[in-house]
């Protein structure tokens, strides 16, 4: 049967040899692997968000340095590499050392060293992990006659859970600093050292001691090293796009547009092609449906806690301008949440000005935007599940142009839902509205600049642009007067859509919408 011969998508498979030996789709990154391994630096660090292909890249490097030429047949590197020298490779996957304390972390490192000591022997006088790693490197070099390759995947995994804890972070950081410390002293015996991670920890010896390590995370030439470009997707995954289109009942072009809206939009350098989230994209094509794969694969509880700590409201998560040092910064010394948002993949580069040296950062796509907002709902109401139902029903009404019905429904539901504390300020209701409208799947912006002021909220559907002004314990008439006084609709006259003014007044006593006015966007004289 035709379906039995289709290529498979490597869901959860991070081993290069398994992908190549099986019938799996693979986006060829080996030309970049060759460039990386023949660059001026042999100590290299790459930061990318979770589930973005770091482990597969590390596994690819392992197979390459082990000289497994047969795995690279038909790939770009086959024409570039002539020697295929086999090197001893020490590959440490630190993702197994998450959620741990000092003693268990030491035990995990000792187990990893023990596995390689079964191959290259053990010096019984080497007691500590740094001594054992140094001995391993020297013995591997002496026994094989080839310089050693050290690959450390997710080097920061043991520290991520305690990155902002004053008690546990120093202890675990000292353990890891000690473990990595031999890498500088072993330089004569090393061919290549490669580390991946999400964050950059300034006080680890890997950065403070190894002063010649090259951080390629924002190098344009390596922008596509992890993730999938649109060109790679169309070359390798056309069958999956067609199958997705058939399942959705749309054309392949419409399916591609949906994939782009939900999973595309990442840039880790500038300039850079658009990068798709590989985990979400592969899952969508394998399952034949659009869903929240990446965001749903890990609840970002630490992120929600940090948003609270830094008092970041929903509409301030994206749309940031800053210099590179503000977001490509050591996480444990950060003074704002920007480095955490960027390095974790919740915001990404959307533009850059050579004149000001400022980067424009924003939420990459619909999957991340909606996932974030859904995670924030418990900050506003005590029964967030009821708002999910509200959102679904409102979405249908607004899509059909029934803003009146949507607001009536919202008023009814909000009057029955218990709120969280500290709700007696306008910003709370504005934030709640922003979250609800964002969950509708439409474009929402807040505090939009106009020539004569700022409009509270702009909601854009395929057929209408709504200019929304919100008041608290005043009147819908006062909100509408502000829209007219500031001539807000004039700012959006060239958008090509009918502009509708929506004036809303919240009542703190009733804890819901008290009244509203809806008018077309003609400016009153």
C-alpha cells in the first residue's frame, strides 16, 4: 500500500544514526557541521530553546567525529570531507541531571565518567570528577593516537531549576564548574569541544576559565543550524503538507500558511531566514493536525513565576527593543526578564537597526502567543477553564461580525467567575481583556500609539478592525468620547478593513462589563 512506504517523521528521536538507518525525514545540516568543525575555534557554544534540535546536532557531530562515513551518504558533507578520521568522543548528555541536589548531581557525573572508564581505563588515584575527566582525556588520546572530542549536550540542565535560588544554585554551579575545569588544561589533547544549552551562566568555568570559547548563538552563518527552514520543509516534507491539507480540508497552500502562522517566525541572528520550531512542525506533519505541541510539551512554571517576579504584564511580553547585551546575557545576573524570555524561545528576533544597534524582539508565532496567554489565565480568575469555553464561543461570534453578542456573552460569564485578588485597577481588566482576545486567535495590540494619544486595544479579524477603549467605573459614553476626541480610527484608515469603535466600561462593584457602545469608525466632527 502507498501509505506504508511514506517517510517517517523522527518524533522524539535525537540519535543521528537511528534517523539515517531508519526511513526518517532529515533536514540536511551537514554543510554547517563541516564549517563548524573546521572553523578557527575548537571551543564552541550554541544556545537554542528546548526541543529545537540541539541533541540531534550533538549526535550528528558524534557520528562525524567517529568517522562513520556510511551514515552521511548522499548528504552535503560527503562531498566536503575527504579523510573521515575516527576520533575518541566523550559525549555527555546532561539532561539526565535535572531536578537534582548536590549529592545526586555528583553521582550522576560519576556514572557518566564510569561508562567511558570501562573503555579507556581508570586511574585509582583520581578521586574527584575533574581529575577523572582529565585522566580520561589524556588516556583516550594516548591509546588512540588521535585528539579527543568532547561533546556536552544541555550543559546547563542541572542549573535551570535553581537559576534564581540563592541557596542551591551556588552549590550545583560549583559542582559543574569543577567538572568542566580540565577542558582548558587539556587543550593539547583536544580536537573539538562543543557545548549546547539554553542559558549562558557567566560564573561557570566553561565561560570564565575558557576565555577562548566561541559563542556562535547569534552568528548569521549558523542561524539555521537548529530548526527547519521553509525551503527544507518543502524539499523534505511535501508529502506531509499534502496529508495535513487533506485532513484539514484545505489546499496545500492554505495548510502551509497555517503551519507558518503557528510554528514559524524564529530568528536567532539577523539577518536570518525564518526558522520553524522543529518539534511542533514534525508533530503536526506526523499527526496531520495543528496543535500546541512545543508549548504543551513542557509547562513553563518557572517562566510564569519569573513574569510575576519582574511584574511583567501580558502585553509587555513581546514588542521589545534592546541591544544584544540585554537579551544574550548571563541568566543568573539578569536585571530584567528579557534574557529568560529570549533564550527560552518565548520571544525571538524580529528586526534589527544597524543605525541604533537595537534588536526588535517579539513573540514568534501563534502557538507561543496563545500558550503563554492560556498559562496566564490563573493570574486573573480562579476558574480559568470557564474562560476557555467563553473564548471558543466568543471567537465564533466575532468571526461572524457579532461583537455585540460576544460582549454580552463575556459580561454574563465574567459576572459568575471568581476573580483573583487585587482587581480594583483598570490595568487588571485591560490585561484580562488582552488575554481573552489573544486566545481568540486574532491579532491584538495594546496601548497602540496614534498621533494624538494611545488607544487601549486594537483587535484585527479577517473582516474588521476594532478600536477598543476601556474605562473602569465611568461610562461607555466616556470611553467613546475619548476615541472620538483622540481621532483613533484615523490612525488605521489605511488598513484596508472597516474600522469599528468599541467603548467598554467595567464595574468593580459588579466585576464584569457594565455597558458598551459600538459604532462604525467614522470620525465625528
